[in-house]
């Protein structure tokens, strides 16, 4: 399916309203830059990879590595729509049970 930049921007705005999501461009976030340095410093993930290849969701804030509707970073408009839907699921999971990120592992043995 083909999308226009305007449609993608409108889609992000609609999802943000519907699910109380804040979309933030990762490069604009001091928190994400700090996380990138931390992950790089402990050898988990290269800071540039973290900032440029991954979208990160914490609570109801989605830190995208692109600006919705802009394909200059290499993310297609269709890919941006798919990412918005995927990340909205994480936000809904958090909204349903905010404690899930702090839960102890379940022993299945």
C-alpha cells in the first residue's frame, strides 16, 4: 500500500490521540542519548545503532528513529505505519498493566 507523508503524519496524530501516545524523535531526546551512551559503554549495543536502527518505547512514549512522514532516514512510509501500530501494542500492554515491566520472572518448571 502506498502512503503520502501527510497520511502518515495524520495516522500518527490519530494514534497518539486514541491511545495517549507521545511520539518523540529519538535524536531530540536527552534520555535516549544517555541510554545510547550507557548501552554502548557496557558493551551491549553500539550507540549509533541504538539511535539510528531501533525505535524504543517506555511507558506511553515512543522514541522513533525518524520523523513520521519523512523518509530521509531510510524508513518507508509503510514501514512507519507498521512501526506505529507495533509500538501502540506495547503502549496498550503497559496501560493494561503498568507493573508488567517490574514483574519477577515466572517459574514455569
